[in-house]
């Protein structure tokens, strides 16, 4: 066969295949799209009674509300991520906490990092949890008196509480008694089940906290979390689709579970068997892996606008200085961008995190 004839035959074959396969490919792609792309592409919540489904690290939420970008005692950060959404109980708690933090002398309130996406679910970058609107990150930097501009909220760097020249040690120049009080305050609310901080911060609290030690037990050591802490509330009353986490063990947690973090084990590279075949890439979470309700939530109709689904603070109107609150772009995360992962993949974890 001449090469030109072979070429013509190949071209014809490709045209034929192209004609029959286009729709099939679409179907296959829709089925194979990782859940993080589906949930990461939705800009508004569902209009429904607030209901989390599944677990903190594998779930979604109906009827989430947004925390306003600006409040008297808070500002939301990194608005382009569109992760200001949560269960109304979470948002109400953040409002209350922001007032309490300001009263403790924490600047003029709190800077709020990621809560959840409008319908929860897995994210394109960052977290394993935050999927059901019951987790929120708070910066270890207080809200300054002067409101941050839109670009400052995007670009302002995080400040680590660790002295990076030492192994797992809090930086004495940065960590203050007010930091300790604010973290313990977060843990003190009855609906808060866990507050995640870096092990060095937990150790510092264990060594220095002179107040109620029982509350310390809710403050759990975890990778990362040296530039923000993470508040997790329990499943709301009556939320039957919400999968609760086992309660923390009694006591202050200043025990073996903390000492483990100061061994080599949590920081060692995973042992490699030189003869082992390379492990297959783990399959991204698919819609089918999430609770059944999440598929309906993903496809349900949303409200007409973000404003309709924004929480109305009990604390009243926002200060006049923040009247020009930054408006998140409509296609907030249409083009996923690389963000540093919040938590490195751990080689092993103790139970009860
Ligand atoms: Zn977090």
C-alpha cells in the first residue's frame, strides 16, 4: 500500500470515529469529572433548608449561607476563592466569635479564611475537609482597624506562628497571651467540637494555659495550621444526613497523642520498597462517592443572587468605612489556580484527630 493511500484511509477512519464518538466522549467525561471540579464550578448555594450531608471530609451542604465580606468585627479573606459559605449555625458562631475576639483585644476582630464552597463538596485546592459547611479557618493575624482592600485580601501573606529555625517551636516574638485566649475561646463554645492547631501551638497551650484545662482537649494538633486555626462545629440538631465525628477523648490532650508529634514518625518520608511497582495514582473522588443527596444538591436550582443567600448579621449594619465591600467576580473559580496545600499528606496519623 502506498503511503498516500494509507494516509487517505487513516483520515477516513478518523473522520468516521470522530462522528460516532463525540457524544460518547461527552458522556464518559461527565461521568469521570472529579467531584471537586463539579462542586468547585458552582457559584451559588441551593435554595433549601440548611442540611449538611456526609462527613466533614466527604460531603456537601444544601441551603448554605454566605458570611458578608465585611462585618463590624470581621473581614473575609481571599474572596476570589468563593469559600465564604457555611451552615447558618457556623456563620452565626463566626459572628459571635468575632465579637468575643475583639473584646479579648484581638485587633478589631477576626480575618476569616475558607469556610466551604456554596454547595460544599471537595475543593479544587487546599483542604480535605471543609465539605459540609461546618469548618472554618481563622487567621492568626487580627483584623486591622483599617479595612483591608480587595487586593490586600487576595495577596496579604500569612504569618506563621512558628520559629522556622527550630523544630516545631512557637515563635516567642509572635505568639502572645491574646493568641492563646482567642484559640481557647474558640474551643469554649459548646457547639465547637474541635479546633485544629499546629502541634507546637498545642504544646505551648499545654505548657502555659492556666484556665479551664478541659477545654484544651478540644484543641487538636495537626499538620500545618501555624498561620491559621480551624474551627469545627458538631452536626446541627436534627441534621440526619450529617455524619458526626467521634467526640474527643476526655482530658486536656497534653498527653501521648501530643508527644507523638514530637517524634520523628509524623515527619519521616514514607518508606519506599525499591522493588515495589509505582502505586497507581489515587482516583479523584467522584460524585458517586459522596452521599446520594449530593448529586441532587449539585444540580438543584440556586437563588437569584448571592445577596439573597447572604447571612444577615445580628450585629446590625456594617460600618460605613466598608460600604464598598469587595464583590467577588461572578466566575470566581472558573480557572482553578494553584494554592499551597493546607496540610501535607501525612505518612500516618494517630486516631482521634
Ligand atoms: Zn481548615
